[in-house]
């Protein structure tokens, strides 16, 4: 399992009995955590620091209960990236901190590509289901050109705010509110290519015009489309998913068959990403990431 070790503004302090206590900068939140099925004694002094707790509703969704003052919006940073946070419906804050290991990977891969493959051409990244832009910001910070696509106008606006807070708003980026499959089909017709593709598809969702996305039905089509969008000198492909039931074996197989077969060589690996629980000797699993990366830049010089 991969987990980040130097995200100083975020900390998973404790987890027990279906809940987790997190520090987001100076704000402490208690949120549901269904994988924390153990029932260990909680450090009451620690848990009493919470500014707010999210309660699930038996009818679906839930609500935030403020225990202390909670800012409407506040910021945290990961290295040179700054994110604007706020308590959202359905327990979220606008950031998945476990993704920092993937942001670090894409930064390092772009640096490596530029070192090994000398070219004046820009390094182009397509980020699908791009949410509030964590991966987009990581790529922009390495001077890549990014096409950021998400079906939610609100999430795209939030990503732009994060780019502004990170002093990256003037970097070369296309901010697009679109259905990812429809967008990929248009990009293929336009003949556009990318050095890297990142995607984090949800289990279920709707596009801006009501398009229905179900990962088990449409992931194969999307992967096939992205194969046509990877340039011959492509550096990496990254698929992240939080969908329960999609095993490492299945994800690894699908990327090899739909994206790489008869086109690319290189390593493919799938692993869990997680968060270290400060007050317990455990890393909490948070999702699966499948990565292909080119293993020999000499082949494309």
C-alpha cells in the first residue's frame, strides 16, 4: 500500500467504531468511516478537539453538526499546492488527501520525462473526472499543459479557485464542464493526443446534460477511447477508483487489455492507497490506483 508521509496540513488522528477523526490544518472533523469496524477505546481528549461531526441519516445523506466554530472556507497546503476546503453535503471537504501519493507520482514522472526526453513540445495531460483539481495542480506545478474535464460546473470552478490559491491560474490549462466519454470521442475526431492521462471515475454519476455514468458498464469504453488519445511518446496512464468490488486483478487486466495492448510496453501495477492513522499502528485503505508508466525513454528519443 502506498501512503503519503509529508502532508503536514492533514492528519488522520484516530479511527474507531465507524468514525475517523481528522485534522485539516487547524480544523478537526469527525466523519463516518465504514472500514473502521474495530471498537477500540477513543482518546476523549483528542476527539473532543472536533469542530464538527458528520451524522449519517438512515434515509440517505446526512448533516454536519457544529461543535465549535467551523470556517465557511479555509485553506491547507501540500508542498507548493494550496486547496480551499469547506464542509460539503455527504461528508466531503473538497479534497481526498490520500491522493497526494498520486500527485507526487505525476510530478516525478513529468520531471523524469523532461529530463530523459529532450523536446520543445509541451507535456500535455488529460485529467478526466478531475474534481477540484488536485492532480491538475500537481501537473501545472511542473509546467505541463492540462485539459481538466469534469461534469460538475461547481467542481470546475472550485478547481480554478485552487489553481488561483496555488499561484497556478496563469498556467496553460483548459477548464471544461463536459461528459468525459463524449469529450474523448470529440478529441479523437480532432486528432488531439496527450503525453499522459489521469482519471478518477466515480461508481455512478451524471453528466452536465443528464448523461448516466455507471463504472461497470462504461469503463471499458472509456479505457478504449483513451488508448486512442495517448501519444506515441506517452509517459504514463493513471486510473484511480474508489469503487468497491473492482479488484486489483481486474483493474490491472483492464488497463493492459483496453489501453496498452499492441501499443505500449512498460510496467503496470495496481495498489491500494491509504492514510496512516497516527494513534494506531494501521494504514486505512482508501482506494485503488492502477498505473502504467513507460519503462525506457530511450525507445522514444
